[in-house]
C-alpha cells in the first residue's frame, strides 16, 4: 500500500496527503508497469498515436484486452469489479463510480423498451452487488467518515426510448407518457440508493456523507435546458428531502457554460423554497466539440471557464456550510478551447 501521512482537519477527520508518485509506481506489478509503458509509447506523439489508431480495427481482441482492459476496465462481471475495487483500496482509492448506460443524446441508437428495462435492472444489480459490498467491506475496517461514497451514474438519454425528443419536449403534454417513464426509471434506481442510505445510516449513525449516490449525468445544452434540469429537481424532491440527513441524488452542472453560475444560484433558491437539498456534481464540460451553438453558450477561453469554476465552487461551498448542499467536484479534460 502507498504510505501517505495523515493529518486531522478541524472536524477531527483524518486527511490523507497526496501520494508519492515513486512509491506508487513501486506498488504496481510488473505486468501493469509494462502495460503503462506500452500505452505511454503509443501516445508519445501524434505519429505514434495515429498509427495505433489506424491499426486498431485490425488488432485481435485478446491483444487489446491484455494492453487495455485491465488498466481501464473494472472487470467483465461483479466478482472482477469487486476485486478491482479491493486493488484500488490498497492504493488509497476508496470509492467507485459505476455506469452501465449508453451515450444516446442524439437518439440515433436503437433502444427498445426491453433494453431500457435491462439497463435499469442491471444498474440496480450493480448497486447491490458492487457498490454496496465495496463500501460495507471498508466500513467494517476503517473510520466511517474516511470512506468516500459510491456513485452510480445515470444517463437520462439511455433510460428512455426516443430520448432526444422526450428530453427536448419534457414539458410538452404530448410527451407525458414518455416523460413519466423516464422519471420512473430514474426513480427506481435512486429509490434503491435512498433506501440503502437510510439502512446503513441506522447501522453507522456517525456517518456524515452519503454511503451511495445516484448521479444524473449531463446531456447536451438543449436537452439539459429543456429536460434534464427539471428531471433533477423532481428526483431531488423525492430523494433529498431536508428531513433526511443524507442526500441520495446529485445532478451535473457544466461550468464551461456561460449561464451556469446564474443557473446554479437559481437552483439553490428553488431548493430552499421547495424543501429539498441540492446535490451538485460540478464539471468543466464534456460536449465542447459537439455543441452546435458552441460560441454562444460556452466560454471562449479556458481561463474564463476556470474562473467561473473557481467562482461557483466558492459560492457553493459557502452554501454547503449553511444549508448542507452535497458537492462533488469533477474535471473532464484539461483543454476546453
């Protein structure tokens, strides 16, 4: 295990210092070091990278699995993912974020009702069979507040048929049946998370953060504005009531959007008025190359995004202290412009 000196913060919780990179590399098995070395060479410059990309369709699957799967994939079944979690714990990484869902914001992929049901059921199974045992095993051996929550990511566009039209017309009465189906699918998963949080809190009453969290992932701007934000509010009201000590659902805000700061202040006010806790996953952004109105809705420079990110985090942390907002900071990519 990588040794990282611990200190105490003002709340009495131990805080881990950043790990030493040399010590970390010394903990890796030779096979993994070889794999990382190969990946490093493959991405050394554009010539190497473009060559590998060109060859990729012709590389046998077993070769890809050897060089890539064990580095970037948790496993092919519940047992393998749990074992991956145990290896990560030895390196000081206590939490997981799982996602079974499919990127389908354009609605071009064929998703029948049966396949959406499959996604919902498999996601619930992942909570019970991966996230839950992963955190319980740690709760039995570590201080309860030294363990980060487990996250299950829900992609709205993968949890309903015809997702683009449903999300874009979320408030249109003509799409009420599909809207209700999307809300129901997200609710089925988040209800499991909520109930497990309540049960675990009874056993570990000293816990301050959630044990598990349902995370609503971001979509492209038009779907986010027309549907996803409202979907998040509905889930917050159901599963983040002020009467509950723990929140069970967080939404995603992309801070490369020019209006994100004002929008978040509006969301904070709505949460206070309607009696629920706001759960935030703050990211810089993920759709910069595919947003059709990029120049109008996204900051033109990365420095502007960074300034907005810092400003919003400061505002949210202040509200966190006062009103109990749940915050997850996330960074997607180093270059946004």
